[in-house]
C-alpha cells in the first residue's frame, strides 16, 4: 500500500529510449490513476535530453486528466568518473527536493546499462573491463549509496526525508544464467542483484523510512541494446540465432507489457525485499504486444 498523503518522486535512469521510456510511460499512466499518487514528480536521468523530452511527451498521452504530474530532465553521464557522478547526483537530488518536494515516497529505477563488448572473455581488454564495470556496477552502487544517505539518513542527526523508498534494479536472466559472449553483462547483472539483496539486509528496520529493493528481469526485448544481435555483431553465433528465432517466433517481450508488470509488482508491494522477479515468473501478458497507450 502506498502512503496516502504527500507527493511521490519517481526517478528513472536511462529514460530516453527502450525499456526506460516504456517504464516512464507506464508508471505515469498507473500513478495518474492512483488516488495515492496523484501528485507525482518525475526525474529522468540520462545523456540524451531530446530522447527524454520525447519520453515525457509520450507519457502525457496516457495519463488521467486530473493528474498532477511534473517532470525534470537532467543530463548526466553515468559512465563518467564516480566522483563526478556522485557530485552531480547529489546536486540533482537536493535541488529537486527543494524545488519540487518534499516527497513522502520515492521510487528509484536503476534502468541504465549497456552490454559492453559482445566477445568471449579471452578477447576483452582491460579498458573494456574497467569502463563496463564502472558504468554497470559502480554507478548504480554509488547512486544507491547517495540515495540512501539523502532520503533515509541513519546518523541520528536528521529524520528520514521520506516515509517509503523503493529501489528497483532492472536485472536480467543474465544475472542467473551464463550467456556466451555476454561475460561482462552477466557479471554486472549478478552484481546489481546482490546490491539489492545487500541493501535489503542492511536497511531492514534501521530508520523510520521503509526501504525495500527489487530486481526485475524484463525479458528479451528488441531495443537498441539488442540490435547488435540482429546485425550479427556478437561473438556467439548461437546467441545471434536465438534472438533471430525469438523475433521470428514473436516471443520477444514488448517493453510496455513488461513495464506494466513491473509497475503492478511495485504498486502491489508484495514482493520480498531484495527479490529477483522475472517477467516470466508470473501470469499472463508477456508475449509481444503493442503498447496500449
Ligand atoms: N533489451 C533486452 O533484451 C534486455 C533484457 C534484459 C534486461 N534488459 C535491461 O533493460 C535495461 C534497459 O535496456 P534497453 O534494452 O532499453 O537498452 P537501450 O535501449 O540501449 O537503453 C539503455 C538506456 O541506458 C541509458 N544509458 C546508456 N549509457 C548511459 C550513460 N553513460 N549514462 C546514463 N545513461 C546511459 C541510455 O540513455 P542515454 O543514451 O540517454 O544516456 C538508454 O536510455 C537495461 O538495464 C538492460 O540491461 C534489457
């Protein structure tokens, strides 16, 4: 159950395209129809501001007329040096809180990621390892750390700024299963799942802020991330074939359908803290469908 009073803050990283775009659209639609979330402020983070503007345009189309949804779009390269990312994120969070807050509940979606080189482990360079781990593991770790400190301080000096904090890591089957030529990606996704488990373990009952984490695996989708599979740019022929077969058999997941499932899970709030839930774990609606917005 959501807190019945106050404003909600929704933060989505990588909101310019693909799944991140669908997540913003589906959360906006769901919250605008939810009495507990009528007043919601969205904070979209990524590098492509035009793409994020387009995401927000699309989100406007599906929302209830009496909704009070606002947005702020921030350009931030989450693959930059961690010190810079940390400083930028601190500034974004505190300015948004001052200008558009306070917020009683916060949903933070770690969606930004890339696959890194689609090569076998033996062919990956030190620079590729460093860059990939920094972006896919370092930055979500750092943002989570800063978010917890800001929203739910536990040093006794100040009360929590919000009553509820929900952090979602966009995960993958790759967190659980080794996939040829996706070595860095699989390792990154497994690490991010562990980050969510770790937060669940560390934060349990430590402040008056109710903190809960979730890793959500959205299923295989045709987005910019998977385009190399259709272009044959992957060291694993079997993976290329697998994506082509999914496309042919119409078994790729529609990002909007997957996002709706994630939003439903979030709003029902029945998952166990730190859980890894896959789009295929529960019922219905997972095959390729056009968005309903
Ligand atoms: N596609 C699949 O089959 C699949 C399957 C399982 C899980 N996932 C997961 O779903 C999530 C979204 O992936 P997608 O398929 O939608 O991929 P995508 O279309 O490539 O989108 C990736 C997003 O990450 C952002 N991003 C990339 N580099 C960034 C950087 N340096 N700083 C900040 N943001 C950055 C991009 O935004 P900007 O360019 O604006 O920065 C973009 O919005 C990822 O976590 C992915 O691992 C995807």
